[in-house]
């Protein structure tokens, strides 16, 4: 019996190795390369102002149906519609006689260095924002698109389909740039407040044993609900309207993985982040229409949403996101007495090639990236049988022998065969930033930062800051690029998923601390730092998934009668109706489409999470069949209500029969 079990285990391992080799090799052998040449122009001279100015705007970045999705790798599925929209929310800040700064919050799985540079190209002339003063922060939703990143490694393996999609890349670039340009155009005299509050109960540490290794000599309670970064950091912005200042928007950071929506789900979804932003926006909608709240990652790498076991999905994402949104609303209101018309900003940006000899020190960083076997096993909560339970792939299998190499105890995925993938195919161009906004110091980094790693970076940067100010330092994960994870050396020693996914070895955190501290020191000693190449090329394996736009030639129509579904443990109650409309490639998901009309007035739109669009099939004759779902606040809310689709071709609303 034991011999048979051993044979099965070896056969399973052999199967995994062969499948991994095939999956690894074929895009690199057969996909063409796309070369992006990005030139960062000198920005236009910003208009001078004798008061602090701010502008805020948002744009929809929901791509078309059918795109691969990023975050769950092979366990992801192509998008079949949307459950919530994906947004870009831009914040333009300009102090008196200071370089303007643009911070953009994105409902995307990761930042991207070429995306950052392309947006900088597009906004320079109209906004005066230089590339070094632009920062792209993300939510790390695992239900958004992939194929726009700056390395072959993540374009191939981060999504369920391989390759860089130039059309998706340009779509995202244009939408994000348009948000920044609109924020600049909306700028007004403004007041600002910055604050923090600790929030527990919505997150848990998914790798609690690895975290505990940081404290071998202390009696630590292994409570995953307590071993989290609880701090929500917020920048509140009020704009002048007439003689008064009124709430205009807020930028928040919080540490929670965008994984309340599990693998294998299809719709685009901003995850918990939709409700974190929406709850505060809704609370302001009546008194301050147009208010915008953008919420992005802090140090989330080992901090998962605290979903209830076996209930992970839409309802849990809403519960957790709504709770955090309510906390954000309370924090926003608490900041009103702290509002000031003073705005002091400063930015330092430095791009480093990790494959070069770095003059300011590598701090033990390995010369090239290597993927750990634990990456294939997946993180806690995302295990897939049997892969996640095989020897070496399962968490907690550090190398016991031959640990004197740079990667230390890491079990290499595919062993030395991994060296066949050239080092430049992994991410290696990293953008470091330090952004000061009054007494807030933001440290955007293109790594997923664990709780204790974030604590150490934060403390190191804080030591470089001038005394006399109560500085609030926050690290933002996955900003402007993606390099996998950054864990402490102690966490690395256990080789959980986070340690296996720390590509550049056990001293990655030392490198981040050293470079961030150096950059912060340089900012205070030298002033603004723009250490980004003026021109750069990215050579990426490419494949187009973004559909060619087609013209619509018929009027959409509703089919049959609406049907009510009572819901279950995973889904709220909803009304559903079939819809014949344009083919998926002709249906622009980034434009308003769906609404509910009750008693002849608009009750809700697809800006909320109450309406869902699902692509079902081709219906022939240039038509596709969809299902539209409305999730009302209460089952009896549908009195004299109808579903409506805005026809993208004509702009006219096509209305369903009464829901009954």
C-alpha cells in the first residue's frame, strides 16, 4: 500500500513537472515580441497659483468581455461581464510654487512600469505633472485584467492566458491619463487633512506561522485576526465652492488582499474595494454630488479578508467592504477639524535596474530572480487539490541542504531548468518613490509587502525624516510595477507562498529598506529627485485579446419575463432577465449601460454593485445573449420597476417589462 502511494505521488510530481515545462516554454517559443519605446517629455510649465490647489476625477477602466484576468494565474477565467465596475480615480495636488503631483488609484491587480511611463507621456503637456511626480497605486483586485505588465514572467504566468496585449495597454493608458487630465482641469482652491485609525475584525493573517518566526524570543499570541496591519490612512480634500469649502474627495490606504472573490469566477470585480470606496461616496452623494473616494493597498501581502469559512464570494466581499467603508466614512468626518489650506509636497523617484551593478548597494539582493516551488502550491485559502499538497510545492518545505547560494532555503520551481528563462524576462526595472503630502510620507513600492516587512520599512524611513513633526508614514504595495513579494528573512526561512514568491532572495527586504531610506534622505537633503530614464524600451511577448471594435446594426431587446431568485448563502436575492444585444466586442463595458427605473424614475445604475451583466452565448445574426441581474436592497423593492439598457449605438434606453 505504501509503495503504491509513493508511485502515485511520484507520478503526480512528474505530471506537474511536464505540464509546467510545456506551459512555460510555448509562449517563449512561438509568441512575437512587441517593443514599446516610451519617451518622457518635459512637462508643460504649470500655471502658478497663490493658494494650494487640488482636483479629483475618475474614469471607468472596465475592459471588454473575454479578457484574461490577473492574480489567480491558471485558476483565473476570462471575464464574462461585470459584477462591479473597475475605476481609475486621479488626485491632482499643487502647492504654492511646488511641482504638481498626481496620484491615481486603480482597480487593477498590479501596477506596471510601462503603464506608468505611458501615462506620464500622455499627461505631461496638459497637466504639467512630470513622470517622477506621478504614482499609480492599486487595489490588487484578483478579478481585473492582466496582460499590461512590464515583464514577460507576469504577463505569461500571472494570468490564465499568456502575453502582453498592446491594445489593452493603450486602452488603460488612455483612460488613466484622461482621469489625470480631468483632475487637473477640475482643480480649485482646496483644504487638506490627513489622519489614521486602526480597524480590526475585517482582516486576518493568512501565514501566521511565518509571521511568528519574526519573534522567536517573545511569547506571541498566534491570533490571525490580530497579526494584521490595522491602520487606515486617509487624505481628505475639500474644494472651494463660492465662499465655502465643501468635501470633494478622499484617498485612503488599507491593508487587505483583493481576494474575497475566489478563483474560477468570471466577472470583472473590484472586490472589497468597490464598497470601501462606494460607502463613503454614497454617504456624500446627496449633499456633495460628484464626491470621489479612492482606496488603495498599504502592506497587505499576508493580510487576507476575514471571510467566513465556506462563504467566500460576493456577499462576503460586500460585508467586509461595507464595514471598512463605514470606518472610512467615520474617519473622513473626524478629519474636518484638522483641515488646513497649507499644502507642502515633495517627490523623489529613482528607477533601478536590478540586473545592473547598483552603486548605492544591493544589500544582499540576488543577482537574478528565481521562483520558489511554493508559488505553485498557492497561498493559504487558495489551495487547489492536489497541486497545493504535493511535497516541495506545499507550504513549509524549505531547502535543508545546499543553502549557501543567494536564494538560501528556497526550493526552486523546476530546479536548474529555471535558468533557461533569461533573467531579463523577469521583472528587473523597479521604480522607488517617496511622496510627501504635508505630514504624510507615502512610500510606493512595486512589491507585495508583508505586515512585518512594512513595519520595518516604515520605521527605517521614519528615522530619515526631520524631527519636530508627527510624521505619518505609509507603504503602498504594488505601486507602479510588480516584483512579487517582499518578506522578512525570518518569514523567508519557512518558505510559505509569500517566501517562495520573493523572487530576489531572502535579503529583498534589506534592499527595499536600504533604497527607500537612501531615497528619503536624498529628498530631504537635495529636494525633488527625478532619477528616471528619459527614454526606455520594453520588449514583451505579445498577443492581442482586446477585441476589434465592430459596429452595432440592430436594436437591443429584452427576452421573456423577469424571474426572481431567492438567493442563497453565497448570493443575495436578485431579479434576472435575458437580453439580446450587440456582440461582446461591440459592447463598451466602460460606458454606462444598465439602470433600474421604478415609478418612471431612475432607482439605481450599474455604477453601484446592484446590477450585473453576464455574457451567455452568441445568438447568431450579429447578436449575443446576456443575462442582466438586479440585486435590490429588499425583495419587496421591485414595485413597478423595470430594467433598462442604454443602447450604445443610439443612446436610447431599451426598457424591460415590469418586474413582478
